[in-house]
C-alpha cells in the first residue's frame, strides 16, 4: 500500500532531510557526482520508455531492467552523502531499500503479463537492478524524455542542491 504513496512520501522525506541536514562543502562536492549520475541514468531511461505500449530493452534498459529505480537509488545515495547527517541519510536510504524491491517485483509481474515471452527473454539477459554495462542499442529520444517529464528530476536535483548549499552557506 505504501508504494502507492511513494511520491508523496518522497516530498515529506525530502523536507525532513533538508531540515536535519548538516551539509559541508566537502559533503556536497562528494555527493553531487553521485546524484548527477543518478539523474543522468534516469534521463537515459526516460528517453526510451513508453509505458505499457512496448517493452523497453535498449539504451539504459539494455544495462538494467530498472534503470529509473537504479538512477533513483543513486540520487538517494548522493543526497544522503550531501546531507552529512546519519538520520537524514537513513530517511533517504531505508525507505528506498524497503519500498522499491516490492515496487520492482510488482512492475516486473505487470510487464510479464503484458509482454510474456518477450519479457522472459529480456529478463534472462539483463540484470534486475545493478547494471551490466554491455553494449546496448542506443535509442534515446528527447521528445520521449520530455513526454515522460523527466526534466522534473533535473529541476529537483538543482533545487535540492541549492537548498543544501544555502543551508551550509547561511549556517556561519
């Protein structure tokens, strides 16, 4: 049930993380590349996926069956590092570890119902979560990226980093 509210829960968690965060310039510089890698991974996936109309198997989907969630995990890890607070990091990482495995299972079951044999073949060749950076057919589309509104992730990363930098800067 909680997986239905994961986006709303994300906003509540983000507010708590920003409140608890004790960022340093070093923690921001350490976590930022991880968060950017996560946002890029999500962008590469969003430029391919056409939900429920065809099975995405190229681009980032040739490296992992769940590139959006893998990218989100990198975002969470990056912001956990940037927050420089154990409780804030736990608020980011623990819910992710508890909620997303079930979400992934449910989505894969849905894809298997929609694309039975094609998904079974795909599942046998591509890892579920951790990427295997093998050669994959490029298929990124800016129009698909925009249609999936993934630019919201880039805006969110920018806003989050801005809040952490301001919090650090104003804490003198």
